[in-house]
């Protein structure tokens, strides 16, 4: 891998969650089942137009559309065991168009209003870079032992890292491809008009599959800091260019022996993420010449146990003495710089 100085902040065009699948069922499935589909399998559900279709290995698939774009899709599982709840393998898909057209809050609102959500089935993280795909792969990436490459006219269109088939690879897949060409081929030019104003857009996409995706609650995936940490972790082996992004790497691996309540686990995740953010901000403050600990003490963000550990009474005395020294220093500075004026006033009013 050639070592060129690539300024990542100048070529990043977009970074986001791009696809999400979650096991789920409807909160009011009876109401949904009563929907009247016409001869074309079309109906309406709240603000969405929906299409019911047949799909292999599932009872049916329902696509939720808005503004003529497919935003969500529901797969109804056929249970082979009557003792097993039917919904255990039913799942919802949030397409990339939803992430392009809707705010995160709108997507979460849809999911939580209509559905009981279970484990995450899959999610994709996408990073779009304003650089030619051949330059990016040739100079900044190391190919893994298992990879698949698609070319056209000696130009790389798509490069897959690891086995593409789910049956051979249940963890993760990396795709690097020409995003502009992909937009044109999938006839999404209207949706991505802003992309087409660029000469080059290469997408680096991490697809996290079920074996690892299940270890994260779907709500956590709407946190960009977490997404960056995951993205950096699984790209690190093949390129170091993303090390320019300040956040630390985050693994999705979870020990099989580890048993932790889901609420406690989620709380721990948030604490870890927030702590990393706090340390990053503290480093920035320190590099600017300020002491983050002193700032927290002056603002009095400190717990009683920490006060004892730091011998806080002495710190209070030191801060008070420092304040007195600063006041005296300001007074002395004023006197030294305004001595003639002070003396003239003293003579004028007969003080000396």
C-alpha cells in the first residue's frame, strides 16, 4: 500500500447508516390483517401506500411507499413449529431511500409506533468519498485473502472484501464501488442529484450481518459516534486512512459466556460512548492550553468521594489564594501603568 498524504476531511461527502433490518411484529397485527388489498395488491396504511407481494420462504412481503419511493418492507415468516411464535423470524427492512429522505426521528417514530422490535438482523454503514475508486483502492487499501472484483473497461466498478454469500460469511462484508455509476444504473438520479455534481464519488460500505448485528440494539445504531467506531474497527485491517477520524475503534464481538441484562448492557454502552466523547473533548481543551480538570473544579462538577480523594479542602484554599494573587496582580498592573495619573489626582485634591 502506497503511503500518500490523503486529507480525509476534504474528500468526505457523506457518512450515515444506510440500511437496517430488525426482527419484529406488529403491535396490532389484527388491524393490519384486515386491510383491504385491491386486485393489484395495493392498499393504504396511515400515510403510506403499501404493496403486498409473494416472496420465497416467507408468507408474504409488504412494501411501504411514500412519494413513489420504497422506504420500508415487512417480511412475514412462515413458522414450521406451532409452539414457536410466528413473529420470531419476521423482520422489517429500512431501505437506503428512507435514510436519504427521512430524518432519523421519523424512522424511529415509525418503528416504535407500529412495531414490537427484537434483535437487529443486519445494518449497513456507508461512507462516500470524493475520489476515484481506482486511486482509492490502488493507493490506500490492502486486498484481503478472500475478495471478489468486478471490472469494466479495465476500471474497477466494485470490490467485495470477504465471502459475499451469507451461507459462507455470517459476520460482515465490505463493498467499495463507484457510487455515481450505481446511481445511474439503479435509475436514482432524481434522488441523488447532489451527488451527480461531483466528478467522482466512491462508496465504502460496511455490511454487518446477523452474527455480529444482533449484539447491538437498533436504537444504538442511530448514534453517529458509535457508527464511526464500528466502521473504523472493521476497515482498519485493510486501510489506515480512517485513523484520521478522532473516535476510537469499537468491536461488535461479544463473548458467548457473557450474560448481561439488555437494559444494563445498553446503559453500559452509552456510558462507554459518552466517556470516550468526554475524553476527546478534554484532549481538545488541553491542547488549547486549558486544564479540563481545573475547569470542572471551578464549575463544581465533582462528586463527594472524589473530593476526599483529591483532598478538596486544600484545592479550595489554593483556588482562593490564586484568586487573591490575580486580583493583586491586576491592581499592581493598573498602578504601574497609571502611576502619573494617580499621583496627579492625589496632588490635585491635596491628599499629599
